[in-house]
């Protein structure tokens, strides 16, 4: 009897190991896909997998043909610089598209079980998003907009359950969503970027509504802080950038850390003032561009509000970013950071354009026309708690 029991135990152990290996050898998409850096002719898809894999994106027109009707265009992650990169994070840009056009896409992946240098690579069975149950679509930017609707959230600090409530009905509602800083308290691990808000964003809206990201002071912190932008794509690859939606011009600014570089809590690792100075030179070029000068509306996002008498970070934003924009004729700056709603007075900010801070754990929806910028603020239960508007001052 003991021998039988021992033999059965060995059989179950072998079956268990085989089952575990079977499970480990099955590639899955663990978070995403979501879209970012959507232009008139391109978009970037990002997703993660449970194991090292090769990822790609297939696209098709948004018509009545089945996705398998013909061979579809395929796009790979070009960060491999001529090689298909193998990893768990996949960032694929599709280009050469038509403006204002909706496309179907699916994220595909093939797991890598083993690599033997130049001899062989052993792949798993392929896996991709289910087109019937979860169709993925994205619309490129139009050339002209009479009205634009976007949303902004900030200072979530990993409160994913609240984030899900704020964006429970966000699908197909906005032209874009801006994460205006401090979505995490610090980037302690890459996994947090997905688990603490981005995975939920992908499920709720971001598989087709583009995300624009503004780095907050807390995203400067943590061992994996520099890996944040592996999960976001921007024009030029910097944390500061601009977008035009027709005649509407948007600036996404990086204000740096909120404390002096020598502060003991900065761990002797921050050099953000030099970075903001570099950004200020870029900003001067933006201000002089025809797109900015001819824009009907000009809006800037910056995590920290400008305050010449405030903390170091606020004073830095005022000195290098807000003052040039004040001379250039900005219509509105949207901020966060202070964890409460506030419409600043000019004497507090040292500039003449309106500065509005959105509270933490509240959602600000913005509607822009060539005559007016309207803000509506909602709490997690969906109740509208604020409503204000700013007329656009024509130059």
C-alpha cells in the first residue's frame, strides 16, 4: 500500500509540474492595449505580456469586411532598431494613415520560451485580442475641429478604485484624456504603472481614446521612475511636448520636482532645474511657431501651478514656463498638485491668464470651442460639483 501511495504521489507531482509548465508556456496580454500619441497619420499601441514575447499590431479599415478577409498590414515595435525586440512591454507605432479616419486594430504576441544565441528561438502559440468580444478601434486626429471634448485627472496616487469610478462611463466620450501628474506616489516598480491605473484606463476607454501624460513631481521618484515613458509615447520622446487639434493648440509641460535640488529628500539625484531650462528653450520655439501664433485657443497642462512666492517647483514653473506664456497670450493653464480645486488670482500666479487646479480624486471635463473654454468637475459618484467657463480672448 505504501508503494502504491508513493507511486501515485509521484504521478500527481509529475502531472502538476507538467501543468505548471503548460501554464507558464502560454502567452497572454496582461494589460492593455491602449493608445497614445495619436496624430493625424499615426498612433501608438502599448500592452504588456505575462512572459517575454514578440509583439505586433495588425490594422484594418473600419468597414464591413471580416478581419481575416485579406492579409492585414502588420507593424512591429521599432525600438529594436531593425530587430523585433523581445520583452514584456510592447510599444508599437502604426503610421501612414489618413486623418480623421477610424481603424480597427488588434494587438498580437508570440511568447518566447527559449533563445539559444544565433541557433534558435522557441516560440509559444500566438495570442491576440479577441475581435468579436473586444474590438479595438482608434480614430486619427481630424484636420479641423469646431469643438473638442477632453478630460483631465491628477493626483490619483494609486487610488485605482476611485479612478475606475471617475471613468466608469468614459468610453467614446472624449477626444483625449490627460493624466496631469502624480498618478503614482512614486514609481517603485514597472508593475505599478499598469496595476495602479493604466490597466483600468485601457479597459474603460484607452483602447481607443488617446492618453496624454504630464509628469508630476511624484513621478520623478522611485527606482523605476525613468521607465515611466516606456509606457507612454510622445512626439520627440520628451516629457514635454505639444499637440494641435485643428486650430486648438495644447502644451504638455514638465515642471520638475517641487523641492530644491539640494533638499535631503531628493537623495542627491535630481537635476530638474537644468531639465526645465532646456524645456524653456523648446517652449520659446513653440511660442514662435505658426501653429501657436495662429491658434484659435491655447491651453497648457502643468502639474504644478505657477507661484513666484510658493515652493521651489512652483517658482520654477513661474520663472521658466508661465512668464513666457503670459507674454505669448495663453488662454488657460490646467494644473493639479495642491489636492484641492482652486481658481487662482493673478496676484498669486504672477501671470494674467487663468490658472485652475483640479482637486485630487475628481474629474475635470473640458469642452473647447473657438469662443469659450468650459470646465465641468465631477466627483467619484458622478455628481457635477463645479461648472465654470472662460471666454477666449482673440489676439
